[in-house]
């Protein structure tokens, strides 16, 4: 699966791995990075590899909630209202530039992301299983963007930072995409495979010491800190264990080791911590704060 | 000219209407006040004290009795006399039906604050006299009360009155303070405790026997008893030998090449035994032995 993704996307190994872990853990991911770093391509490659249904929504300021979840339309032939399901009804949903739409549109995703169902009018419709939201954000252009509220950010299992490729990787990009774009590998796995992997991941053993390590890491984010207003929620605890399990499964293990937790912590924590104004005024990199917090907790 | 006459007539009519309105308003405004007066046949209206002579501060009762021919539940517009020099300690009113009308009594409990002969002027009752239909004011007799006591007693009475007032204020203040204290205590008790720093203990490790027990002994113990506790002891000793910091994982040790690759592989093998499922600990420990012996 990882190879299939790597066949399309040059480099970005960490990003692809994180996407795979989130897919197996059954969580949603948000990718943040400057334009042109293959965020959308990575999401499309994942959707193509997984198979199932794939929908893409380009978030724009004039988007409406009904453009996402669907709406009820009057059918003149039957004389009754019919429900037109929106693009959220897909196995993989790409919410491109999610912070370009106002909060009410972003909130339309909340119920679907957490409850795996959507309410349109009087009826509630379950979403397909598996259901994975991959969202992209561009941190550079703040004009015309709407920051996602914490309640929504908390619903993303991971936030993956996409960095610029190395010189070698950029040469490879030139070779691969200089001519006609290569076809994406498709149907490497099926939605049924994803469900099976998810069940296997849930069965991965977590020793009591590992569980306490997870809790200690989350608690460390809630300690008074000069650059933090608020720490991670208990949902982060669950997310960290789920991601560590997926990572262990991908590594061929049926149990979690401390490295699984440690490596999973930054993408699970970074969007759940409320950094205060001092990080801006003192130009402190939030990522260094996350790293410092994690490094302060004793490994079992 | 005719037009002027017409305007003059209109002004006159307007002025008359205003005057009539004012008159009606005045009549209506006066009507309720008159309507409040009871139409009574007042047969007797008197006032008496139960004691002719009282000491300073000593309570006594002043009784105002009214007998009317009508059946009434209460008597309105009864005005008490000026009670300067007395403290009013209580007031009770009641009316009861009696033969040929109603007997109404108002009893005022008083305590004198000034010594000497004190004359209490009569109480008054405003009512419409049923005999002639005119609004009348009935007045009781006055009452003379001898208040015994010296000027010192008077001062004492004043002082006791002051003391009583102060004591009452202090008591009210105490009750208010107690109520506020109870509210505050209740609020603090219900207020959630501020978040405390993480109280999660660091993952506990089994103690490493260091009294002459070397690494070889630990490995031997793991070979004899392939348990999770023994695996953790070996792992702990290996990490200590690599000067691993508390927060360093195996990946960190590999990254900084804290030991030979073979030693790090052995640590990985032991780590598997330390964190795998209970049912697989023994097997994982046995699988780690070749790495450790090497």
C-alpha cells in the first residue's frame, strides 16, 4: 500500500506513512503545507489505492452546508421531496483547502466525521464504511481563510505537516511529472481490506506501562506552560493509542512499543494544543514546544 | 364679524368642556377617598391602659376599643395617638361580631423611655357617621400613665434601649455573616478543583538487583524464568549501560548510535519480550536469548 502511494508521490515518506496509519486507525487527517507540495496528490493517490468511492470538495467562501451533506429537492413527477445526497457520502472524501470555507460549512462536516452519519431534513443517513476525510490546508495565505475551530480540529486524528522536498526528490519530481502525469495505482486494496486492517489494529496489544506512558504524554500537555493555553483532550489519548496500534500493525507487530507512541505523538498533538500569543510575539515554533513536551516524559 | 363671533363661540365651548372635564376629574379623584370611609354607627370609642403606673422600660398595654352597630371585619382609618416617649413593642388588631354589631380592639404594647407623668392623647377614627351621613372624626379619651424612675433610671432606660438596639443589630449582623459564610463554603465546596499537574506516575520498572548481580545474572534469570519482569530488568540494565536518558526510546538510541548495532538489536529483542502480549512473553524472551548471549 505504501509502495503504491510512493509510486505516485515522490518523497514525503512520513506524510504517506501517516496517511496510511490514519487510514488503518479509522481517523481523519488534515495535511498542512505550502502550495505545490503534493498534498492533494497524496490524498488522491490514497483514495485511488484504497478503491471504493472518492469525492472531492473544493472549499470556497461561497460554499453552503447543503453542498456537502446534500439537501431535499422537490420531485415534480412524484410530487414529493427526494433527498439528494451530497459528496460527503464517499469512502474517501478530499476536503481541499478546508479553511477557505466559513465556519458553518466546516461545521457541516462535524457530524459526519464523528458520528459517521449525516442528518438531512428529518432523516439521518449513515455514511459509507470506511469513511475517511482527508483535508488540506495552506498556512501561508491567511487572507480569505477561516481558521478551523478547535472542536473540529479535535476530530482529526492527525495533522500532518508537509515539508519541501529535498533536491534529489525534486529532481525525481521533474523526471516523473515533467511529461505526461503518470497514472495512479488503483485498487491496491479494497474497502473490505481497510475494515479488516482496522479490526486487526484494534486487536494490537497495549501493555499497561505503554498505556500509562500515553496518559503521561497527554497529561504533560495540560501542565501549566508559558506558551500553552490549553492541552490535549481525552480524544487525543484515544487517538494516540489508535495511531500507535496502526503503526505497530504496519511494522508487523501485534503489540505496541514505546517508539510507536513517541513517533505518533507529534501529529496527534500538534493541532490539539492551544498556543498562546507569546508563541507569535516571541516567534517560537509550535513544533518545538510539542517536541519539548514529549521529550519531558519518561519512557517506560 | 360673523366669522369672529363663530370663533368666539367655539372658544367658549372649548373652555366649558375643559372646565367640565376638570370638575369631573376632581370629583372622581375625591370619590375614592370618600368611598374609603366606612359608614358606621359608632356607639363607643375609648382608650385605656392596663397599668396606671409603670417603670421605665416596663411593657404595658394600651387598648383602643370600638363598638359599632355594623358587622365589620376591620376598622380602617384608625389613627394611633402620638407615642413619643414610648417604644412600640407590638401591635395587635382584631374585630369580633357581638350582639348588635362588632367589637373591635387594638392593643399596642408599649415601654416608656422617659420618666414622669405621660399623657397619651386620644386616638382618632375617620368614618361616615351613619346617623347623618357626614364624614366625621371620632376621638377617644386621653390616657395618663405615670412612669416611675429617676433621671438616672431614664438614662439607664435610654442606655438599655441603646444596648437593646445594638444587641439586635449585632445579632442580625451575626446571622447575615453566618449565612454568607455558609453560602461561601457551599460555593467553594462545589467549585471544581483547579487542574493539577499531571499526577501520572512514570511507568514503574522492577528494581534492578545491583548487589553483585551483574548483567549476566539478569540474563540467566531471564533464561530460567522468561517473564515480563525479568525482561524489563534486562532492558533496564541495557539502557543504563547505554546511558539512555529517561525520555529516550530505542529509536533515539539507534539515532545517536548509543551502542553497537548488535547490542541495539538485542535491546529491541528484549523490548519485544517486555511489551508483547502475556501469552507470548516466554517465547519472545527465548527469541531474545541468542541476541543477549551473543
